[in-house]
C-alpha cells in the first residue's frame, strides 16, 4: 500500500471538499457563460488577435494548454469591445445558475490578476503562500490548489506566478 504524504492527507480536509465543490461550480458556470446569448456579441478570434495569439484565418493555434487558459481568461474578463467584459455582460435569469454557480460568478467578477511570488508552501495542506509583486500593499494569502501546490513542492524553488485569484467561502483559488 502506498504511503501518503502529509499533503495528500491534507487533501481530505473540509477546505478541500469546499475547493472541489467550487471548482465543479466554476466548470459548470464556464459552460453556461460560453452558451449564454451575450457570447454572440464577442468575437474570440478578434480577442485572440488583440493578444497577438497565433490565428490562421479563423483558426486559433495553441502551442500549449497555458495559451488556451490565457486566452479564455482574457476573453471572459479583459476583452471589452463595447466597454464591458463577457462576464459582466452575461446576466442570468433566476434559476439559470445554481446558488454555488451564482456565488462563483460574483467572485469571478470581483477577482483580479497579478504577478505573485510563492513565499512559502504549506507542509500538510495543498496551499501556497502568495505575495503580490505588483501591489506591495496587498496582504499575503494562502492559495488552495491541489496540482499547483504539488508542482511547486516538486520544483522546490521560489517562483513567480501570473494568475487570476478568486476568493470565496474563505478560500483563495486560481481562476
């Protein structure tokens, strides 16, 4: 039987159950955003061209999954052809979103991106202490992320991460 590390035992904590529920709500929220009628007002190819992302005709070319994540984040939050982002433009009728999806939507609208320094790694939980390098007055906080925490433990070095941070239910997570 494999021996569990302290971090893998920490993955069974109540915070991680909340994290997993929020991640699932985020995935279903994203699917509803891209199917929302407001999405027709936004042109993904134009957004990609704004980012200088490789485009062949109307075909997007992705070198890796990170490029896809960057484009998706830009398309949802920073691409504003009519002054508002797609996430701001999508208004859902009562019942279209589950309560958790609605909470996630509001947290995404309040989220921000920045360049963060990994200040520490939690020994027993999949958490990363982040320090904002672009906003020196911002407080440090523990980011919960199962895969990212494990990757940083393997790397074993101080790194910088540019990401969107979503905060809700007492947790901070990547967006």
